[in-house]
C-alpha cells in the first residue's frame, strides 16, 4: 500500500520554481530518502506533503487524505520535524513535550512507548531548558515531539545536518526502531551516504526527482564501467586524466580518482602510460563498483570543470 | 629550514576544572591537506582557536607559520586564512564588496585588491554576478567564493571549518579540486568535517576524542591499523569509546 502518492505537484515563489511536476509514491512502512543539494526544493516538498504550504498545481494523497482538501484530518496522522530547531528554548524538555502532547490531545504516559527509543536518552535532562541542550539532544527532543501523537507518517527535514558520525549512527538506529512500529518515514538530506539507511531513495534536483528506487536498484541501473585510480598526486593525475581523449568524466572519490571512459572496454594500459609520460606518476588502475554518489554525479549530468 | 608549518607540543587548554584540550602534539607539513576530525565536544574548536592565535594555551607550546603561538599570535593571524560554513561572507554585500572588505582587513593595497578581484571572479565564473548580493548566489558558488577570499592574502595556511555542508556531490568535488589546487601551490590546508568520506580526500588526518588526539596518519594507514573499510568506521571505533559524548 502507498503511504504517499503525489501527482504533478508544482510550486513557485515569484519567478523561482521550487517544485516542478513532482510525481512519486512512497510505500507504507518504509524509509524514503529525498537526496539532493541545498536549494533543490526538498524542504518545499516536505512542507507541501505535511500541509504547511499548498501546491500551486497538482496534489497528493498522504495516508489516504488529500493534502488540499483533507488537511485538517491529515494533520492528526503526520509528524513533522523542521530543519531548524523550532521548539521553545525557554521551556524545559518536559514542558515542550507536554505542550506538543496537549496540542494533539494525547497523554505522554499513554504514548510513551512510541517515543521511548528516542526519549530515553533525554530522561536525565527532563528539567533542563531546551535552549541549553546540545545539538544532538535538541534533535532528539524535536523528534520526540514529532512522534508523541503516534503519527503514521513522519517527515524529517535534514535531520542529520551538522551531526557528528557517532550521533548519526545512533540516529539511524533510532529510525530503524521507529520504522519497526510501522511508521513510514520520509526524510531529506544532502548527503549521499545517508542513502544506506533508506529502503528507497529519490535523487532530487531543480524541483523534481531525477530517479527513484531502492539503493540497489539505482546502483544496478548504472550501466557504464567505472575505474578507480590510485596515485600519489591526485591533483596532477586528475588534471591529466581530463585531457585524455577517451575520458568521459573523472572526479575525486575518497583517496582515489574515479574515471568513466568513452569505450566500454578501455585501453587502460595506454592510459597508464599516458599518465606516466605526462605527470611522471605511476598509477594503479582497476575496475570498481559504482556508488550512490557515482550514480548521482552521472544522472545529474554535471561534471566538475 | 623547518618544513613543518604547524608544530605543536603538549598543548593543553583548561577551563576551570575542565580540560578541553589535553596534551596534544602533532605537526603538519607545508602544502599538506590535513583533516582534523573529532566528535562534537572533543576539543577541536578549542585547539583550532589556539592555532589561529585567538586563545592562549594553559600549557604547552608550538609554532604556526614559523611563529610562536604563545607570544607571536599577531604575526600568525596575518599569515593564515580562515573559512567556515557558518560565517564567511556578508550576505548583504556583493562579491566585490566582500573581496574589498576582507582584502582591506588583511592590509592589501586597493590596487592589488582590484587586480586580484577581477582574476578571482573570472576564475570562479561569476564575473557577471559581481554586483549581485552574495545571498542570491547558489551555495556552491558562495562556498567557492568564501574559500577564494580566505586565501586572497596568500596565507601560508588556510583553516577550513566544516566548509562543504549542504552541497551536491558535484559542487563538493569542485570545492575539493580547489583545495587540491591550493595545496599544490604550497598553501597548507587544515580542514575539519563531520563527513568521513571527505576525510578520505585528505593527505593525513587526526581524530580527537576527550581532548586528545587518539590517532593520526594517512586515511589508508588508519583504515589498516583499525582493520576498517572506511574512515567512518575508524571514527566510530574511536569515538564510541570516548567518555565525553
């Protein structure tokens, strides 16, 4: 069953097109990641689906309700965590949670089991002002408040921005436990490596999806062979590789360089020799598996200059 | 001549009973890209402030760009560049005005600023936008502009504090290519990031936890030493053992 089904959603702000015919669907009970750079329109899409703004054209059915006509009912069934911390800094952790619970007319005790995996880390700070919490703790409080009414769908806007790798791992584990309760999660991120925690991802740029699918589907749809180059001076080799006539694209990838050649079976021996002649660098070249980043780089068809 | 552009010995910073940075020693070579990693609260910012001459160590000593961090911090300040994602440019000024402002702060002559500005805007491909406000530029362009301005005065080291948040992989790579280009000209790049795949772009990295440098080496060395397939894994192995968290 589909938790979200959107059709041709358009939204513009003045002359700026934020959403351009967004059509996609999200299966119930899965984690869907909207992956794309800042300014792509991810937040506008999340705000539209969670009825904080209305589309100019098109509509979506979220949890069985139309976002344009049935928003009042829909709001009872969704949770939304904005990108910027929006709780009351001058209320305590406990007071913020009580406030949210009372808005949705639920009691904390009744629904405690839903927020427990997140809130347990905040228990020692119940009486602390929200403004005095660390970044990671603020994020957990915001998530608790978005969950307190047991929503069916949870919208998270850039939940892991500025969060260190340990807290991010912890956050992924928390999302897995929330998902296990049958809650559908839709999140946005500008980091490709977050794809690994999603069942399904959509590359989002310039107000629309470029591609959607499970991380595995997206990787296996990448048809070109990709080569990894190891060398000492990456910058020199990168610049020289761009000048090689059979290079389609090349870019830095971690401590290696990734190259896609124009032929499907490239002459790597000549390439190695060319690099040695022009840069005096001995390289190690080998075929490698594409990553989600490689897929995004290729599909967005923007090559570094 | 000393090839180490940063040379730090037993650096410690205490705030009352709290030891933010505990006896760290390391050195960074000229033209190196050095990744300075650590969880939130590990002591990175405090350490960077001491390196930039903004904070005095409680004990320990060292040199940055050949000057003593204990007493020659004014000389250090004029020889380093700094860029962070949080604050780098004035959004309500144009690129040209930002260049003039920062060039002036670093004591460049008006004529030099004008010359440098035109090359810089040309290289970044934003010459036609030099009169727009910075806030109207895409994030990727802003970051490249901020970086270019941070090295306008040709510093010996540039400190980049989480420089690449929020951009797509393509813009991020363009940014890293600028870093490589800068390093190839002999400017040392000292960078912090929360994104471990970026850490793999560095020549060497260090990982801090509980105010100490727990490990230091090339990405490959660290992965070998910790029997990990990625720096993310190395990082988590170190940081989950940390007491402060």
